[in-house]
C-alpha cells in the first residue's frame, strides 16, 4: 500500500523530462525497490529512487507535533559538516546515522531519504524546469508555510548563507545547488507569509518548529544539517497542510486518515497520485521563487484531469487559463487549447508581466499565434530570446547569478509553456542552459559570466542545430540515388535541406510531397521545392496507399526520438511510416541528436499537444463545407486536433543523426555511448 | 425503342460525367433503366430469353463502358442478366412439365427447333437447380435420376393443336417479361432497403461503451450506427474527416443530431487514435470476388492501422456492391481521379512555376485518387444485407447473385 504512494521526486529522470509531464511512465521499479518497512528503506542509502512513503511522513509529522527536536542535533552538526563534502548518497547515510542514536525514529527515515534525494537533485534541480514547476504548482501553499518557518528559524542563517554556500558548492559538486535553493527560499519567504497563517495546521506546526529554529539558529550549522532540518520541517508541513486541508483539525490522526483516503484514491488514479503523493519530496526539488510571488504553471507537468490541481494552478498562473469547450475525454490530461482568449489575456496583461523579458514575451506570442513553429525554429528563437534576456540581466545585490538567473529562466520557461507546451528539443535546450548557468564559475565577474553564457548559447545553436543539420544532410544525401522517388511528409527543415543539397549535387530524383490537414505544411515546402526547380508530386495523406507504389524512399523529420526508438513527430508521420513499411519502402528519419530524449512512449495519447479544434471545422478553400459550424453548441460533438503522434520503431529503417546513421534500436546506444552530457552539453 | 435509347444515352452521359454519386444511386438507376429496356423490348415468339439477354447486354455494355469504375452498374447489369436466365429457366421448366403432361405426340416440324432449345434449357435448368439448391441428402441421391428423366418427355413427339399451343406460348412470352420485370422490381426494392437490413444487424455487433472509428461518410455506416443508437446502445464514434471530400464532417453532423457521442479527428490522427478504438466500421465502394474492397481513399491506411492494433475492421455494404470480378492492379485500374482543385487552388502555384524552360512536362503534379483498394486479409468481416460474411466466403456469395456466363459482359456481346 505504502509503496504505491511513493513520492517520486527523487530521481534524476526528472532532469531529462524537461518539458513533459512525467506522470505517464509508471515507476514500477521504484515502487518495488521500496521496502514496506520504513526502517529498512531508511537504512538503504543507495536506494536513491525510493523516497519515503507518505505515511512515513505522517509518522514524522506525528512525532514532530508531539516531540520537540532534541538538542543533540547540534552535536551532529560537526559530523555532518565534515561529511557534507562527501557524495550525496553518503550524506544521506550519514544523516541517518547521526540521528539514529537519539532514537528519533519517526524522523530519522525521512531525513535520510530526503537528503539522498536532495543530493541527487542538487545536480539536477537547477536544470529541471519541470521539477521546479512541480513544486510551484502543487505545493505552493506548503511552501509558503515552510518558507515562513525558515524565516523565523533561520533568518540569521540566511544572511550568512551565500558565503558558506559558495564554499560548500566548490566542495560538493553534486550538491551545489541545494544551498542556493534554500537561500532563494529565504528570499521568497516574506511575501508568502500572509497566506500561511490562514491554515491552522500550518501555523501550529510553525510554532512547533519555531522552537527548533530557535534552538538551531544559535548554532553555526552546516549546510547539510540545515538542509536536513529543513527537510524535516517541510515534511512536517506537508503533512500538516494535508491534515489541515482535509479535516481542519490538528495533525496526527486526521493526517493519517487523510493519507489513507488519498491512498484509496491513488489506487484508482495512479498517475495523478504520483503528484499527490510526492508532495513532500517534490516540493523541495528546486524552487524558483518569483519576485511577485506568482507561480507560473507548467502545463506539461500537470495532469489536467486532476481538478484540484488545475484549480490551484489557475490561481497562481501568470497567464490566464480558460475553460476549453467540448474537450475530448481521452485527452483531458493534456492542456486544452485556449488560444483566442489566451492571446487577448496576454495582450491585456502586457504591463503586468513585467518580470518577463520583452524578447521572451515576443517569442511566447509567436508560439501562441503559431508564427514560429517547427522544432528547430522554436528552439532557436527561444535560445536567442534567452540570450537577449541574459544580456540585459544584472544580478540583484546579495544574489549570485547562478541562482537568480536560473530562477529567471525558469519563470521565462513557464511563461513560454503557458503560451505553448514545450517541445522535447526545447526542454533539452533549457536543460543545457540551466546546466551552464549552474556551472558558472563564481569567481568570475558578472559580465564575464554573461559573455560565457552568451557564447555557450551560440555554441549550442551552432553545434547542435546548424552544424548537426549539415552533417545530417551530408549523411542522408548519400542515400539518394538517381531515379529515386522520395516521399516526404510535413515540413522538416533538415529534410528540405537534404533535398535541396541532393538537387544541387545534380541527382535526378522526383519528390512526392504528402500533406495533411489542418496545417498543410506541405504546401509551403512544395512551394520552396518547386521554386528551386525540383519536380514534385503533391497529394494528401489519404492517397498515400496509392502513391506509395512508385516511391523508393521515405524521408521524415522528427520532433523527438525517444529511447525505445519511438519517433515522436508531426501527426500523420506514423501513418506514412506504416504504409511505407507495408509497401516495403525504407523509411529514413532525419533528426538532430539534441532532440533525443531518454523518455519512452508507447502511444500518442499519454503525451501530446492539442491544437485549435476550430481549424478542423473549417476547410481551407471549401466555403461550402460548413457542416461543423457552431460545433461547440453540441455537447456530443468534439473536434480533436492532435499535433504529434508516436511512430513505432519497427516502421523505421534508419535514423540519420549527426552521429551517424543508426537503426532505431540503437537510440539508447547513442545515449550510452555519447552520454547525456556530450549529447546535450 | 428510340425513347429507351435516349434514356440510355442520358444515363451514359451522366455516368461519364460522374454526375451520379454513390453506388447505391447508380445501382438503382441502372436497374430502373434496364427495367424500361426490358419492358419496351419487343419479344418474338421464340428465343425470348436470348433476345432479352442480348438487349440488356447491349445496353449494359454501354453503361459499363461509360464508367468502368462504378462497378455497381456492371453488377446490376449482371444481376438482371442472371434474373432473365433464372426466369427463363423456371418458365421453360414449368412449360416442360406442362408439355410432358399434356402432349405426348408433337410431330410439328415448326416447333422442332424450339423444342430442342427448350430441351437443352431444361437440362441446363435441372443441372443449375441441382447446384443452386441447398445440398441435401435428397438431392444428392436423386439428382441424377431427375436430370436423366428430364429429356424423357420431350423426346417423344406428339400430336398437337397448334392454336392452343401458340396461345399458350404468347401467354408464356408475356409471362417471361412480366416475371423479369417483377424480379427487377424486387431488386430495386432490395437496393432501396438494403440499409435497413444491414442496420438490423448493428445491435449484435456493437456493445455498450464501444469506441468506433470510421472515415469519411457512407450512408450505410450512418444507418448502421444510428440503428445501434436507437436500440439504446451508447458508444462513441471517432470520425476521420476523409480528405479530400471531408464527408466526415457531414457524418458527424448527422450523428450528433441523433445524439451520438462524436469526435471528429483529422485523417492524420488515425494512427494515434486507433489504439483506443474497439472497432473500425467503414463503407465500401465495391467488394471484389476475392474479398478485397474498393473503398474511398484513405481507408487502406485505416485498415493497416487497425491490423497493427488488432482492431476488427468491418465493412458494411449492400449486396449490389458485390462484384463478381477478381481485381487486378485495382489501385490503378479500378481507380478514379478527382480534380486537383481539391488540393490546390487553381493557379496557386503558377507564380513559382517556370513554364518557359520546362520541356513540356510540368514540374508539379497533383494526384487526387478517389479510391483505395483494401486487400481481403485486412478485412475482418463483411456485413451485407444477407448477413455477415468473412472475406473468404465472398466468392461463394457471388454465385448466388450472378451466373458465371455473365461475368464478362462485353466479350459475350461481341461474340454473339
């Protein structure tokens, strides 16, 4: 039972899952790895992925409410300090060890695992917008309370923090960002305070913890220890908040009851409960406070069928949410398309969104209106906008660029997400950028750091997109022979470059451009090709079975390639690949390696993007076809405009990347051989 | 006769200009036209069936040539030829019996030839009947003596009163024509009511909460789904819009009006959605003898996706769409091409085309086929007005509707 309710914040997959909500992939391995016995799981320090079952947190909570934190913790501080330099995992063991002599069993375990998770995420936290979004959306209330606590407890600490954190950061590379986080937390605390006191559960906990804080603040505590204590406090608060929310009573019993109730719910909706249950741990993953106290909502990290979370998210969204009409039941978990009202809303809010850099704002609007589309173009535009933002950035006093800039970027990213869900490639690029920021040398001046960042972004655009495209073209052109009939679908820039290059090389071939509604991207591509003097045949997707008889090669682009070989691409790609496969025509997927992602996907439903349903009701150039006018008046009628689909790997003959031409089964090999670091950074 | 010819010409023109939409309409109109051909055909005393057959075949040939892709026309022509043969058989058989009972001595030379013809026809009829009739132990055992006994009475000549005979014969000639017209009327009736008979089977095939996917619009599919809905089955329907005609929109509107849960998707989303679909139901343009289906363009893609996800692929079609021909290269030979303006507006690309240099062959082609061929292995089930059939049974079903002599209409007519 408990093991089902794992908080899943802990692990590094989060790092990779930028731009996508992660709840689709069930974590069976993880849940298995958690022993039901709390003591056992606490002792296993290497079991990073298993964070404590929620009930343990409640236990923690109980013990908290009844027991004051014993003074002996101070003793442990020295030990922690010395060991804090060790790797994250060891620290977790250590925290556990230190605490256990005091028989503080209820708390012991959460601390241990929280530390472990924290350390693991230290590396990732800054890079991972999705995780930051998690806590922004889901847990902002608890956050408020915890932040408040920190204020009361460690105001002094906060002032001293930047100095000590800098030192620790150098020592512990993996944990580098954790102190940054807590510092940021303290910064954000004050504004959040009013919210807190409403919750009786929260406040009472606060009082209790004040004691802790007071006791602690006398000491000069180490980073590790402070973190440990914060984790405990947060866990307590998370529990208390649940208790307060559910029963409006004080903690213990009601908290437990609520946990049980939640568990029951989780059995029914496992995907959602992952969010629910991860309250305590995810919340802390990394936190990027907005100056305004506004939390931007990541749409992609949310399950939109969870009403309460959506409500919460709505309250905090910088960008308005609007009720979608007649949404399709299968896709309720995805952000519904809400373009029209969104655009007006954004326009009206222009002067209120002053924390968004104008260039980011511009790019966001371009996404929203669709004037910038296509994986590479969107990614490039975004990076250029970030570049401008970085250029105009100046570190506020008492802050380090690494922290503040990351939070800024995160808020930009959530703005962009509100405009249109991120693509996987953009997620990778954001991860790259945040990683770069996190790795900034603290000894260099701000201008130097900025110029480093700018050149990094330039390098990314150049290496990962422009040069990669050239290499792909170089590879793929060798696969075009005289007399070939090439079929293309959609509008992939790299495929277009391949065709033009082959044409320049003087190869004699014919192109079949297959197009489909509603985007009709093929037309734009057809125009370019015809202008260049290539001979083309234009047809629609339905005729693919007819035209496939004469085709000898199929060239397709991809939005992303997932590690099980699934091609995540423009909707319809799967159909083309399927028919080609049936007719024994080789399918070549051309995709830059920065679009690779370690996620896996089996169908096109778990993760996708919904487009404007209205464009389906209107057919371009067919004014007589108005059967679906006023479609939203009929509650039984829905229009579904999917953007992507997942092509099974067995339809694909070959993937052309800048690393070479590989079969789809070798996608994970690319990850292994080149490593995530080389691939993206 | 001339007015029949004008009717035929009108119809041929309509077919040539593709003015008649849908196989049901063309089937019905073909049947009506052939009915008037039959009714206006002057019949001689002898060889009535042959004359009728020739007349129908001559018209049928023109019709088929006018639109060889509209297989329903050819099907109806063959069905009517088959009807004439059948009626002829039954009438000669009954005449035979009358002959054998009344006249034992028929030595009139005038009738020698006709008798001979009747005799052979009777033999054929007996043989045909024994094959057509459901096999039972009775027929298996008695089939041979029966056919052997058939020539028996006619071989004996006999005396006759010529006048009574000719009177009988004129009544017979009228009877043949009358019977044929009756049968054609029945056929027209069948074509009209095939939807009802098909949709009666809907409840047995659609369960509660089913998710059904279809592409484009077929009237048969619409009636099928509506019938299930009327029987209080609640299910949802995904409709792929069916480029380039986008009739899916029309179907969606109709189904929503009936209160069905309907979702319109783009054709490209078929593969994405098919994994959540329980059954694919589509209409057909024609069903070939090997169980392959000619259907509106795009359905082959749906069938392949359905096969990939092991989703049953059901084709609903009236029996007038059953075609006795075996397809050869049907994607090309049994296909029709629509106007490119469905895809590109007129002159849309004229600005970027360089007409001066290209040596006659334009750089831009637009392909807009009308039909897809779905091989029989992709089809799970056919629902026709005579019930559900598996693709492998279609060849046998065809034997019920067509006689083997008529499979090739043209060659017969040119040789005879």
